[in-house]
C-alpha cells in the first residue's frame, strides 16, 4: 500500500509559526503516524480521536481526525483509504493548540463537507 500526502496552505501557515524544535518534533510524529497507517494503525489509533460526529448525507462517514502532534499541539487531518488504487491519503489541514483543537476540527469539517454538499 502507498501513502499519499496532501498538505494544505493553512497547515503550512500554522506550522511556520512554530519554533524549529517544535516543527521537527511534529515532523517526527507525522512520520510515526504515517508508518502506523501503513502497518496496522496501532499508533495512529492511540494518537488520534474524533471529537465530533458530523451528520453526513447518504450514510457517509467523516474521515477527519484530531491527531496528537506533541504535548501542546494537535493536527486536524483526514485519512482516506482507496482500495482500488491501493493507497491511503493523509490530508493535513491545520495544526493548532490542543485547547483549540475541537473548535477548529468542527470548523474544518463544516467547511469541507459543506463545499462537497454532504453536510
């Protein structure tokens, strides 16, 4: 299985505000989570959560997660599996302080799913 990354402009802007050591620690965590997605998801499941359930149309389920980046920061990301092309897509939307994570998660989800017309 292949892992594909999609990094949004918002994520790049958020991470640019962090110190170099914070950015390096977060990159290491993203690598660990990525490997976990390819190897059984144990670490991913331990470091991620779904703080809010979106009521999507047609029985669809959200692929949005909050992932622990470090002690103080959380990543808002989507994980989508494509069995036809044998790949997993990891889209990094935002990186925020853990105290803001749930609210930003809701904002990102509402924006994405509203644009797609499935919320």
